[in-house]
C-alpha cells in the first residue's frame, strides 16, 4: 500500500506543480528525487495506524494524504528552498513560518493529548524541565515527516472545530484559501481514482 500510495501522491504533485517549474533553482533529477521523498513521507504519515484519518470511508487515508499534499502545494509550491528552510527575508511570513506546510511554532510546539499546542501555554518551569519535547522551526525543517504530522494534527483540529480548514488558513468561516486547498485534494481523487480497490484491500 505504501508504494502504491507514494506513486499516486507523486502523480498528484507533478500534476499540480510539474518538475520543470523548479528548473531555475534545481536540476530535474534533484526535484524528482525530492518529490519522491516528499510523497513517501506524506504517505507514511497518512497510513500510520496511530493517526486518525481526516476523512471517513475506505479511501479516508488516501484523501488525508492528498489533503496534506494540497496544503503543502498551496503553502509552498513544493519549493526546495522552503523545504530546506532557506526562505528569503520577505518569505515564509517574514521568517515566522517553517516547512512546506508553513507552520508557526512561535515559541515552540508541544504535543498535548491529540493536538500540538504552543509551549508558552505551560509554565516556565515546565518548559525548562521538558525542553527536549519542545519543537521549534528548525526541528520541523530537519524532519519532514514530523512537519507533516504536526500539519495533520492542525488540519484535524481545524476540521473538527470549524468544519473546514479555516482555522489552519486563518480565515473566518470556510474562506477561499480553505476551500481551494480542500478542492485541490478532492478534485484530484475524483478525476484520478485510486488504482487499488480499497474494499478488497481492507478485506485482505
């Protein structure tokens, strides 16, 4: 399943942002290898049995992976410089956002229950005692799967509490950014059905 989902996500990535679009900044070989890594990282997070998918149904994890990718696409264009944390001074919300998902760790993120939250919500003594658990922007850049997992939790929180991606995108209601990211993901699976019969796969 991982291999098939990775290939499927790679097809989505190259549809949304073809490899040649990065030609000014990296060779096609470098872009292709990076795309493969991104697709596999996202697939692994979406298929993680410890992570609840964002959608119900047999294709829930496929849609979850596509939405993670669609958000990364609209936030960063899959650019290698943003992926590597090498934003220009005026980019990435003037240096406050990290990873392809443009996450804002501010003073650090911690995992609390089923969501990532800001470390500033804990006492100063707690932050000292749990310093190794606090995630900063560099941690998100170093570990793409970690960034994807944080993004997944934040998307889940937004969908649960706003019934849309509006909290993630910083909009009221179901704003245009939220709608665009969701529609990008769901339109791809409508136009390109997943190549495995998931009902059969679940029965195996």
